[in-house]
């Protein structure tokens, strides 16, 4: 084994251990927040006008961009929290409404479909409670745990901003292991950018189409779905999860549509099937093309990571898989 290959292998092992520890120590939120800030600064700073005067003004410009991005992301995060807690975006109210809808809809659906529906609101509540107990570790996001996660996110943003300042510094040669670790970090960041930014585009397109359906198309026929704003928000944030997120938002919209009539629910189902097929096309065109992966590959990676690490693994799977495939492709192994 040549010295250069030894350093490369050592960097792969260190990176694999670090990425595993991120999930084991529940630091995924900090990692993703840091990568988001770093990639945004990396994209925006080079587009700034040249700052005369040498290194110090350039550092100041990049620092200003990093600070603005961090503040904007923190403001957006607290804005989302405020929306969810408001009456317009209350998720507890939406869940209660869905429970009532399922109870009332039992008389509107065909007999063969009754066995797939909860018998009443209490049955739905028991099923949700059981699911929450089974996933208690992953869903511990209440009280102090919420504050803990928010602190991780903010710290991750600050670290990402500080690391991004290296863009304004002269690049040094460093040691052989340092150069290999820098290359691994660059590939992880590149995988994050390709997956996350592409998925944001896909989610935005799906959300736009869903918003047109909920607030424009249905009202033309005199149909006004309750909690339309909440449904649009759920569609966007759930859509950040490849493939699976679209199924989550579709289920919520379909259940709420039952509160109007079975005909509206069928119309929503037809619309959502069309959007779901569009998402497969978008995934293949936007995400798949960027990492040269089919939809089944991402689903398999998400299934394995969810089984190993729970919800955090499900979220991290596309990024980790994109990084792994990038490394293997660079070595000509696949």
C-alpha cells in the first residue's frame, strides 16, 4: 500500500467514525445546520464584489455574509415555531380535526374500506400513543429537549459560519492526512449541497402545486378545506424528505378532504397521485441525476438507516448515501 493510499484510507475511516458518532450522539441537527450555513456562505461570498485592501476587508465581507445568513436562519426557525403554535398552523388542532374526520367518515366510505380505518377517535389516539411509545427516543422533542436541539442548531450554525471564514484565508498545503481530511469534508459538503438544495427545489415545486390546488382550484368549485395554511406548511417541510415526505403530506391532505365529502377526497387523491408521480420524475431528474442514483437506491438507504438510527438515520440517509456513492465513483469502483 502506497503512503498516499494509506492516508486516504485513514481519512475514510476517520470520516466514517465521525459520521457514525454524529448519529449516535444525536448531533445530526448541528451537523446539518453547520453544513447549511457553510454552503450558503460558500455560494454567496464568491459572488460579492471584490473588496480592495487585502485580507482584512475580505474577511470582514465574508464575516458579514455569514452573520446575516445565521441571523436569517435563526429568525426563520423561530418564525416556523411561532406559526406552528398559532391557531392558523396548530398541529395539535389539525390532528384533532383529522381524528374527528376519520370518525365521521366511516359512514361515507365503502364497507371494504372500513377495516383499514380506525373505528373511532379513541382507537386513533391509542394507535398514535403506541407509535409514540415505540419511537420515544427519536421523538423526544418536547420541553427541555426542544431547547437542547435548538442550542445544537445554533451552535452548528456558528461553527459552520466560522469554518466558512477559511474561504477568505490563503490556502495552505498542510500535511498529507490533513489534505485527505479536507477532501473528505469537501465531499460531505458537496453531497449535502446536491441532496438538500435539490430536495428544497422539489419540495417547493410540490408545495406550490398543492397550494394552487388548495387555495385556488378547490375554491373555484366552492370547496374550502380547513387548515389550508397548515396543510401547505406540512407539505413543504415533509417534502424535504425524499419520496417518504410526499406520502406523509398526501395522507394528511386526503384525510382532511374527507371532512368535506367523499367526492372531494377522491378528487384530492387523483391530484396527489399526479403530484406524486411528478415527484418521482423530479427525483430522477434533479436528485438522481446529481448523484447518479435511482429512487429505489435512496429508499433502500433510508430503510437501512432508519432501522439502524431511527428518524435521524432516515433524515441523514440521502446525504450519507450521496457521499458514499461519490467516494466510490471517484475511485472508479462503481
